[in-house]
C-alpha cells in the first residue's frame, strides 16, 4: 500500500528564518499600519507560521510620530490605564502621548494587536520604534517593507 508521507513542519526559534524589515510611518494611517506590522511581527505572512512560537520577523519603524489618524481621534480618543488603586484610573489622548514620547502611541497600537500573554510580550521586543529617520539597526541591513503591498 502506497501512502503519502507529508509531515507538518512546526517552526521554532532555531529554524524560524527571521528577516529584518524597515517601515516608514510618514503619512500612514496608524491602525491600518499597526495591524500589518503586528502580522509581520507574529509571522502570519510566512508559510511555516506556528501559533505557539516566535517565528515572526524583526521590524524597525522610523518616523513614528508622523502617522495620521482618521477623523478627530487625535484629540477625542482617550486611552485608559488603571493603577489598581481606588481613583487610579488615568485617561490620556494620543496628542498628549506624542508630547511625552513620540513612539508610545505606535507601541500601544501594535501591542494591542498582539496576543496578551508571554508570547505577545516576547514578540513586541522584536519591534524597534524610532521617532526620527535615524535608527541603530544599520548593521542588520533591514529591507524596506511597503505596507500597501500587504493584505
């Protein structure tokens, strides 16, 4: 009897073929760009995607403070955090977040689209966000990633 011998390959840290990508957020809509970046970080565009392993790519984001938000979200949207103490609820708008740190809004958007567990926190470490065009990952030779080509 002839049988087919197909084996399901499961990717892990050792055999995940990780690549470096460079993303320019200048003029991009934040939510749309963040969802595509989260998919690249997670590895969902790869054929050997494994849900329980970090098999995604590294992403370097430049011009992180030059994104767009549709509508009046920059001033009307409120991002909540809670300290755990009574009366410890804090509200902040994306405009106020950008004044404090130019990368925090993008990091918050991408973090919300990753799994809420140890794997999600590990995947977020593969994302390097800079508010200017200069970055420290020139030695890795990241290739430019066009977000408009991804679905």
